[in-house]
């Protein structure tokens, strides 16, 4: 029988205790996300392959939902801010929520047709990600961006489409502020 | 098509903006929860039927999950702290999370067999409520207790069993501190 439990969420470090799983994505694993891959390689070298983000999760067999945290480092590759890979859900009815605990960022979303959208990420805002929308988190601040996510255990993460085509929009720094522009290499 | 949205959660008032639904439970509606119903009636009179708790939710047709806040007033009826009705989920695989934003409380849980459990509620703790466990929130502090809850839209709320039988344990004040005791009138 599954037992109730109080799970500590540290809004400064993003730690989940107890966590049932964790993984880290370093810049060398994410170079394909960025427009300027030479610059990504230089940053991997200069910063000794920094952690771009880390996922900690609490998932119990027999439960229909699970939750966890994503903790994103601040940083850029050229004009592009650090970002997550981005994914569609495989299940057609599967929504998700991202509840920001610390820092500031932009949640970039798109449908399989042409629509794109952004939702602000900051403490006190819980972003609702409806079924069908691919989503990517982007840390546009100077501190860690930490959010709690929650969804059905069976959502299914489809990373392939976004990795292959990119997203239609990019979030880039312009005079130190985030700006949304068209992705010049989308689909290639 | 459902659109993404940033939903503001006010951790001081418990407000959800935009909310898609809201309801309030006043003491007169909850008198049956307490051991001392004469005292409950007196408190209804004395405090002009105070709000014991309020639920605000964000629920979109087409989404498999939804979330909201519960905002509980501090207060007691005799030795018993203000509490929610308590419920089982109708769906056998349906878990829930309660992420405390403000205040302090106790989450009281029980299975249909004899097992009871408590989980502490305080900011930074996300309580995991596994399938099969009835759950009731109890505000043991002197301030509002506010938590964000999240679960599948189709969990189904079965309030009847707990209303009829009560829960096996009570949380009562003893020297101003919460104490867990057996419910002398359980099942009656």
C-alpha cells in the first residue's frame, strides 16, 4: 500500500526530498538547441560543461500523477538564453502545470500548426499548459529559475519533434532584455 | 483550442486569478464535523457564521488535470480545530498533492481499513496523498492555512462516508498544541 508522505521542496536549491529520480542536462548535451553551435562548444570549454538544468521527481508506482522540480541555471549561448529541450506530450488529453518558485523566465509554447505563445514565469504564477502544446522553459533572469511541475504519469514525453525542427520562435537577449523573434532555421 | 495561461496564486489570500470556480464553507454547514455541536452552534451565533474554508479552482474542459487553492481560517470549536469535510476519491488510482503556501496544519488521512496517518502541512512541504486514502486538512495554526492542490479532473469526491462515520482520529488542542486522539464517536 502506498503511504502518504510530506515531500520537501527547497525553493532556493530546487531539491526534492525524498526524490525518486533525478537527472542533469549539461551544455554539451544541449548544443543542438542553440543557433550558434560553435559558441555553445566554446562555452562548454570555458565553463567546463556547465549544468543547464536539473530535474528531480517524486513518482510512486500506483499513482496516476507525479510531480517534481526543474532547476535551471542562468546563462546564455550568444544571444540565446539557457533553455530546456522542449517537448510535446504523447497523450492527447494531457495537460501540465508549471508553478514557479524562484527566478524569472519565459515559457514558450507552440501547437503543431503555426500558433506560438509565451507565458511569463515568476513566483506566484502557475502556468497552465493545455493538451497539445509543446513547451520549453527559458531562464531569462540572472538567478536560478525553479519551478514545480505536475502532470499525469502517462503523459509521454515526445522530445524528438522539437529537437529535429526546433521551435518557431526564439527568445534572445537584446540590450539585456528578452525578445521574441522568429527562428530563422526552423524546420531545417 | 485550449490556450496556455499564467494563473496567479496569492499565497497571502489564497486567491486564484483567473479562477473558474469558487465556493465557501461556513461553520453552520460544517457543524456535523465537530464533536460538540452545541458549541458549534454557539460559535456560529457568536461569530456570525464564519467562513471555515474557501476553495478556488482553475479547471478547463479538455484538460485531464486541474488545480486550485484551499484557504482555511484559523479557529476552533471547543478543543477541535477548524477542518475540511474530508473525502475519499472515487477513482481507485487517483492521487493528489497538497502544496502548502502559508500557515501550518495537519493533514489527517485514513484507509478504509484501520490505518490512520498524519502529514505535516507547512510552507515548503508538498504532501503526497496516495490513491485510497481519505484526507482532511486541519488548520492548527493562528493564521490562515493556504495550500495548492492538484489532481486528475475525474478523481470523484466521495464526502458521504466521512460525513456519516467521521474519521478514526481527531486533532484537538491540548495546552494550545495539537494532539491526535481516537475519535470516541467514530462510526456512530
